């Protein structure tokens, strides 16, 4: 057996009174994918920051390839061959791909001269190795999130890192891109690299990881060998058969890991639909918007229905949502809300029509972190709640308190700043803001991205409650099981237009086939080809 | 959360001011003579009014460096109107109205065209100042009627009037920021304009309104300053942009927008205003005023940086 690449012993780290890590031990061997699992706030990020030298532990020791690390610094970690691919890539948006890669990798030449030919060739070579078709002269801000992640991975590859940390690398990737990424991970593993892999998606962990360490409340709950479990290539929508505790590791299943994470039994089962769809709330006819590439979308959403919007990243789901919310107003077709033709040219118009949109990235323009929870919640109903000159602080507090209770937001109180909440709870605050507006149509864009399992299932229950109350919900998600589990109908988008509308009973295969444009069966559900304008 | 925790930033500046005043009380009690104190405060009142406007703009994540040019222009307008024989209340309205107009122009360029406020106000700063120089050729507005200085009330009552108006404006805006629906909008837009827009707020309107209110504050400040003298100097208010921005920053207003309140600014204005006369009374060379002010600003900014690091 090979010596561990990375060995952490009894690492402890506190921030003020908060003990983020309590005696964590962890090891990583060459040619291994070691998954880290835990709810938000379990200590994963802190542990990663210790390994990458961003935080110095209070006690405990860390050794890389047998050498004890004395000074913790990001530069030191890089020199030891540790590279990290963050969930939100840390690239320079105004520099090109090649320049970004060079910044990490190139040594400084004499006279700091730049050899542009070499620089571009090296970038192309690295990107080629991971099968990424990205032009090296493109400025990074024109790249999609997944493409940026691929650039990060290329950097790690180019640095010949021995230890690669991947922090939720698939959070914004489509299935296809995920497969590409998995291929890269397997190649790295085969080349003897040690990989620490963080993900909330259990199916990925089963598909990739050799071992998994579960963290809870800053402590290590245990490390489990996944062994044979992934040999079957667990496509993990269907978990392996039930087993009693204490049986061989090879049959570890999702619920076991979830139980370890949350310390309680927890089904990852989606709440059943109780939909009795009512009248049509939202009707779109040949809706299009040239600037965002949405074209010819004809769709009806009924009260009390959850309509899943599936498709690859870039298929036009978020773009459609932005058209409906007036961020990029439509320039073709029509929108009807409860039979009335409406013009939506700004978010304000959309809100006036009863359409609310919970944007994809809550950290950007979702929740305002420095503002108190209560202010965040009442932001979208500012005019309704404060029709006169004065703020009605009592009414605001009452409403906020009610929504905090209703959604189970864990906060010190309505006046606590949103930054003091965990990611899942911030997402609930973002939801609360739009619930306060009592929308008829609620568009949720990736509502559970980067949210821990517990909060995720609570958000699912909230969505169901809303639908039951007669709201028409449009659910955009790249998490296919979520779309399948939550939707009454599934609209699949491709290339900016609607590819198909499938019943909620459709399976992953059917949805993916439509998203990729490879459908064969289900002719009845296919849409008629778009008529010429 | 206790009061001390929530307002620790403002209170620590207040403590600094208290210590400085204590030092003056021990070393130079003359500073607290009634006339001296009134003179210092009356000279500070216009700065406070201008700083209140500046605070609104900074909380809204904008900046207005044309404030000194606006101030000079409004002073001259007040003087010329008074000289033309307008009644003083109309001349006053003219000064405030001119401020509103100049603010509206800045606001329209920043909000309407989406231009960066530092560039827009740099341009208007130079334009107004050079325009004024060309128009007045440095000439004072002289031979004003008796009704101009102290509004004809005499020094004592004039000073009381200036201080009262300044305090009213200050209290009104401090109150508005916390308890008016419009005040909340300024914070929301200043923290994250895009998030505010997604929530159905119209950031452009808020930004425009903030510049207009700031212009009105500047016009009023110019008036309060002008009536302290018998003539109007076209170069009056030079350096006001630095004074007001510095007072806001020292008072805990985040230059990145969305954070800060008027009480901190009040303390900031007073602290910076006490330095020049304080130095005189401590028999230190008054040339050190700017250096000491700079030191205080650096200290405040460094303290903020330190607090942010600790919080992170």
C-alpha cells in the first residue's frame, strides 16, 4: 500500500467561539478519489481552507507526502502541489483564457518577456487534454460557468498538482459536461493524482469516489470505503438494495450516507404532488426575444401546477425566465396572464402581473447579505407594505416573523443580517421575499443549488405547499432527479426553444433524450414543428 | 444586540471627539468661550448640511465631487438675487432651487445615461467652477443690502437661526433614513442595485432623487454660509468635497454604499471642524490642520479595514 499523499491528524480550528473543526483526521492516497460529504456548515470549506493554506489550524498536524507542513500559506500549498478548483471559479474576467492559465503557471522570464506563441500553445494543449473545446483567445467573461471550471481544471493539470481539490465542480454543469468532467477526474486518478471531491450529489459520489468521509458539525463521522459500489457504475437514480447496518461496505447506499450527514434518518424522497391543476394562469404564444436567443415558445402553465423546465445549460431556460420577468423583454409573441395579454418590460411590470422570479445565484442579486432578514423579505413588496411616506416597522416585523416561521428559516431574529445565515437559510429568505409578494406565477431558478440535503427537502416541501395554494410554479433545475421528482409536467428546452412537453411520469432517459434532441418515441408528446413567422 | 454593538463604529468616533474636547477643556479652556464656540459651530453648520446630502449620495453608492462648485454657484446666485433687490426668502429659494437643478443634472447623467458618478461630477465640477470664474472674473458680490448678512437679524439671532436650520435638516434626514420608506430604498439601491431592480424597485429614480436632494442640501448650505458675511466670494467652499466626504468616511459611512447613518456623520463633521480652532488654542501651528485631518481619516479607514478582517 502506498504512503498517503496527504495526512491530517486531529485538526482543530475555531473562529471566536465557533469550533469549525474538532479533531479531524483525514488522509488521501495517490490515485484515489476521496469524497467529502456533509451539510452546509459541517466544516468542509474550513477543512479545504486548511489544506490549501488559507487558514492555519489551531492544533493538529498536516503532512504532504510524509513531510510535515509547518507554515500554512496558499503559496506554500501550491508549491507542495495542491490545487483547488472552486465552485465559483476565481479567474480574471477581462483576461483571455491563455493569459489566465499563464498567470498561474508560467515562470517569469528574463526581462519579463512574454512568448505569446508558447503561452497560447500551452493553454491549447492543457485544454485539449481535458477535451475542452474553448478558444484560448476568448476573454474569460465570455465563458460560461462550466467552461470557466474547465479552465480551472486545466490550470490544476498544468501545475502537475499531486493533490486536486474539487469543490462542487458539477453544481452548474449539465449531464453531458459532467460526464466530461468525470472522465477528467478518472484520468487524473489513473495518473496517480489524489483527488478530494466535494459534492452534494450522492450519485456522483457513488459514481466516482473510492472512499467518502462524512463531516457533521465540524467532526468526522467516519470514512467509508465505497469499494465495489461504483464498479457497477451506479447511475444512482435507483439506489442499491436495502441492507441492515453492519454489512459489508460494498453495499453502502445513499440513505446510509444521508443518515451519517444529518445524524438522523432522512428520506430523500420528493413530497408527492397533490396537484389539482386549475385554470390556466400563464399562457405564452410564440414568445421570442432575439437578444437572448429565446424563440417560438408556446406554453401554458396552470394554477397549482409545478412545471419543470429541463434542458442543458444554455438551452434557454434561464433566458426564458428572464424574458418572463422583464429583464430581457420579449420582442415577439405574446404573454397572457389569466387570459389578459400583458406587456412585461421590467421586473416591476412582471411583479404587477403577479410573476415572481427567484434568480439562480442568491449571492449575486438574490439576498442582500448586509441587510437584515426582515428588510430582505419585504423588499419586493415595498410599495404595498409601505404605501405612504412612513415605514411601518411593526407590520414589517410581523410579516417577516410569520414567513420566518412558515419557512422554518433558522435565524437569530428578523433583524439579524442575512450574512449570518447558512446558505440554505439564505435561499429560504430569498424565497420568503417572493412569497411575500403573493405571486400567481413563481419562477424558481436552481432553488436548491449548493444547498444541503436538509434544507433541500424543506424547500421541496415549500414548493409543494405553494402549488397546493394555487400558485403556478416554473421550476428550473439542472438536478435531473429534482425535476423528475417535483414536476407535474416537464417542458424540455433546447437551443432557445421548447423541444417537448413530457408528463411528470417521464424518466430521466426520456428527458435527456429530448434535451439532447435525440428523441424517438413519444410522438404524441412532441410539439408540432415551429411555424414560420 | 446591544446599542453599543450596533453603533460601535459611530460611538468610537464620538469617544474620540470627546477625548479631543477633554484635552481642549484642560489645556485651552478658551476654546469653550461662548463667542468662540458659537463662531466655530456657525462656521460648521453649512458643512454639516452639505455633508448630510453627500451622505445620501454615498449610501446610494455614488459620489459627487462637484459639491464645492455647486456650493459656490448657489452662493453667487443668492448674492446676485439679493443685490437685484429680491426679498431674502426668494433669494434663499433661488439658491436651493439652483442646487436642485445642478443636482438634477448630475442625477440625470448618472441615472439616465448610466455614467459613473465620479466622471460626471468631475466634469460638472470643472464646468461650473470655470464657468463661474469666467462669469465673475473673481469679483465678489458687494454692496448687499442690510437684509443679507444675518438676514438682517443681527449676529446673535442670525447664528441661532443658522444653527437651528442646520439641526432641523440634519434631524429630518437622519429620521428619513431610518423611518421613511424612501430612506430604505436608498439603502437597498446602494447595497445592490440589481437586486433592488429584481425586487421591483426602480434604482434609476432613487439615484436621481438622491442627487436632487443632495443639490438642495448644497444650495441651503451655501445660503447658510453666505449670510454669515457681508459679501459673497465666488471662490467660497473650495475643498468642500474633501471635507464632506472625509466627514462621512470618518463617521462610518461605507464608500462602497449601503452602510452608514447621519449620526456618525454629525460626529465626523464636528471632529474634523474642531481641529483647526483646537490647534490655534493649543498654540500649535494651524498649518497642521490638514495633516491632522488626514491622519484621522487614515485612522478611521484603517480601523474599518481591521474590523472587516476580524469579521471575515
